[in-house]
């Protein structure tokens, strides 16, 4: 009987993680929409979403710690719960980065509108897809899908470097747009960091599924 | 002191509603992506998301009923909580409709791929934006924004009628694609229903904000 109860709680933990992930994804999408549409109302929505993320994070953490304390799970279940706790933290930081985008967006609303040579929509969608795939990998215990998320991280790094270079060039050529271009550089950087968190999630999934600490392997292979 | 506690609970109720809305939006987006990319894994994700929606709906309902029972709120707060309960139901049914899309998508995976003359991505995005705006209208108590959501409903009705007509034409011209076109008709209908639920949410927001039952006015004006 206690085991049945435990598995029910585990599945509720998964449900809560999914809601947290949906909020994080919504934060990214809404922040990018707010920036592209210069929409103050959407900035406010990101702020309210951030509050909801913090509430969801707290509840998820409490549930995970309670499971750890009361059930003393072993092996695969223990690693899963530990992964959820870390992933929860990454999702919360995705909310923070999205708030950063919303804050910068609000600052650009007083500036003249400039069409920057960066596809922020594509970057945002890409980062959003990484979050979804990383969470999907967790729910399915799919290490291969998680690997693919880590590979996607290289693409968004490349997009960010290109955005950075193109915006610096714009500043050189049209110094009157320096402020707007600088905001663009920082927002691209926010998106790159969001992708990093998705990649962290994927790493934790691989850790959970394979039972091997791939982060350690990675740091050794990089020596 | 009890009032402070009550307002804290109200704000937690809002947080939970936001998580529920994020899940519903994610359901729509993921279901449409699953269909367009013919991705079985994403169909499964919609299914898991549906489980998370059901859990979130139950928790939100419980919290709302508890607030009603214990706090006996009056006037604007009472109407707000009643609106949340109804909106919660609409969001859950958005999850159901998204599951319908995922189920149909799975059925199309065995069929030959056909490029249908319908922009499902645009319909899905439009419906998703309606959900977000309706929830934003609730959180901000913005009846005007809610009105605009109800107006958006006409656009998606038009898209659905056009999809329907174009797909029937395709069946006439290329009867070998009947099955795929029929799935397309049903998926467009799912999206139109999702938009209906977003429109219901907007109506409840107007009811809450204005204290007037606009649904009743509507039904009278349609007599």
C-alpha cells in the first residue's frame, strides 16, 4: 500500500513539474512577444507569470523534499526526485531571464522603434522548443532526446554570437541606434541563457536515466 | 488579520489559474506542432500534459471551493472566485480539445502525408493568443481586453469556415485524400472550439468586472 501511495505522489510530482515547465515556456514566449510587439500589457503578464512560477516552484520543492524525507526512496526514484529538484531550479531561472527580457522591453518603450537585424522570434521559439523537449525527455526517460537538446544548445549559441556581431556592426554604422542595439544584445544573451538552462535540464535527465554523471564526463573530456 | 490571509489566498488562486492557463496554452501549441510535424512523441506529451491539467484543475477547484466555504466572500471577490471556477472548466476543456487534435494526429500517422490548403499553425497561434489575452484580462480586470478576445472569435470562425470549404473542395478534386482532409476538417473544428472556450473565459471576465451578465445581454440581442 505505501508503495502505491508513493507512485501516486511521484506522478503528482510529474504533473506539478509539467505545470512549472508550461509556465516557464509561457514566460519566454510572452517576453519575446512583448519585446517584438512593444506591448506593455504583455510585460505585466510576464511579471504575473513570474509570481505564479515562484509559487509553483515552492510547492514543487516542498513536495519533493517531503517525498525524500518520508519515503526514503532508493536508486532510480531517488535520482528522479533529485533531478526534479534541480530542474525546478532551472525552470525558475528561466522565469528570471524572461523577466529580464520584459524589463529591458519596458526600457525600450521610450526609445524610437528600430528594426534590428536579429530574428528574436526564431531564437525565442528555439529556446522554447528546447525547454519542451528537455521536459519531454524527463517524462519519457528518454536520454537520446535529452542529448539532442544539448546539441541544440550549440545552435542557439551560434545565433547569439551572430546577433551580437550584427548588432555591434549596426552600432558602428548607425551610432544613433546604440541604445536599442544594446538592449537587443542583452535580450539575445537572455535567450542564450534560457537555452543554457534547458541544456542543464537535459543534462540532469541524462544523469537520471543513465545513472551516470554526464556532467563529470563532459568536464573530463574538456580537459 | 483574516482579510490579509484571504487576500493571500486569492493571490495564490490567481497563481494557480495562471499555471492552469499555461498548461492549456501548451496543450494547444503542442497538439498543433504534433500534427504539423507528424510527431508521435509530441502526441504523448499532449497526453501527459492532459494529466497535469486534470491535476491542476482539481487543485484549483478545491482551493476555490474552500475559499467560498470558509471565507464567505462578498460582491467583487465572490464574483471573481465564481469566474475562476468557470474559467477553470473552460481551460480543462481546452485540454480535452487539444487531446482530440493529438488523437486525430496519431490516426493520420498511418496515412500518406498530404499538404493541406489550411494554415493550421496560424489558427493554433491565434487560438493560443486568445487564451493568453483572456487570462490577462482576468488578472488585470480589463473588460476592454476581454471584449477584444470576443471579437477575435469571429476571425477564427471565419478561418474555420474557410478551412472547411477548402478541404471539401480538395475532397471533390482529389478524392484519394478524403481521409486526410476529413482529419483536417475535424482539427480545424477543434481549434475553433478552443477559441470558443477562450471567448467564454472573456465573457466571464466581463461578467466579473462589470458585474453585469453580458451573456444574458448577448442572448437578448440575438433574439
